C-alpha cells in the first residue's frame, strides 16, 4: 500500500511487477482491486514501466484498454484524463 485516497480507498503499489514478472493481466488485477475498494498507484506503475524499458505510449495504451474495460467509458475517461495530466507533468 502506498497511500489512501481522499475517499478512503487504499492505493496499491507493486502492481507493475504482477504484470511484468508474473504475467497477470492488468484488467484482472484492476477488477480484484476494485472489488476490494482499492486503486492502483498509477504514478508508481508508470515509473516502473519506464524503468523496465517499456515505451510510454505502449504503457498508456495498456492502461487505457484495461481501465475502460473495468470501469466503463465514463469513469474510464475521467481516470485516463487525469493520468495523462500526471504523466505529462512527470515528463517535464
């Protein structure tokens, strides 16, 4: 766990390792976390993906597909817009 959101949900770190090392699909991880009222530490996920040599665009595309699948278009687009802002701020 890397924190708690304003609405009391746990923010979970280490998710990238589940995907990259153990091959667990991101949408499966998101679904389990969502059921338990938890969310991914996306900044940590993104940084770890770059550390492992993943292309930033590919990383975002993987996140996008899973987020839209699990949270639906309306909520998914809100999450993705926020992530785009955070990721672009961290590349400066």
